[in-house]
């Protein structure tokens, strides 16, 4: 990054507009050319996405990364589904890719999961988003042997070691 300190905090309702905009920009970067634009930029999809972010923020499961000037650089959300922790979203503003924002958000999520006693987490990544797949592989995510695919997404699993030695 440009030398400014990164601040990761839980998102507040006032962050919703910026988070929804960042999410739309990030999704367009990997869906465009692979899916019809309406699937990620259509009015209904943007409304659905915004409602999902609002619910996740209200549940206290969204982390936001800002620089010292307050610019939103990235966002991550996680939750539980069927008794399993899921990293449901991790997006970095495309202009900030490869600057450590995604790594910092990921590390914060993993630390929170370890503190909560989570031993396994899952995520789904678009099967054509090889950049994201490489990011997750470098952080220990492997194909989920039980459910390797969910539609056009790969399902990845992270097994967390416990305790301080896991760092």
C-alpha cells in the first residue's frame, strides 16, 4: 500500500453505501465477460446485494478495511450456515489489489474464528476467478472433498490449527 496504516474494524450501518459500491465494482471485475451483466449489475441484483450487506452488517459479521484518510479499501463477511463457518465475501477495491488489504482482512477473519473455537471454514469462489483461487490457496484453502462444487463456484475448505502456535 502507499504507506498509510490500515484500520480493520467491524462495519457500521453508515458504511453500507460504500460497501455495496465496492462489492459491485469487485464483482464486475471477475464476472464481466463470463456472466450476463444483469447477473451482477442489474437493478434487482444490486438491491439483493445491498439487502444482504445490510443484514450482515446488522449481524456484526462484516469487517471493513480503511486507510488513514478513511477510504474504504476492502471488506470481508462471514457467518455460519448449517453449523459451518463460511467466509461469504472478501473483496478489495481493484485499484488496491496486491497491496496487503485482502491478506489483512483474511488474517482478521481467521483470528476471530480461532478465538471462537472454529476448526473448519468454507468458502465458494467463482470457478473462473483464478486470481482469487490463487489468493486462497496461498493461505491454506483446499478443495472441499465433500462438496467440491456449488454451481459455477468451487468450494474450498480451511482447516484451522488451534492455539498461538497456529500463527
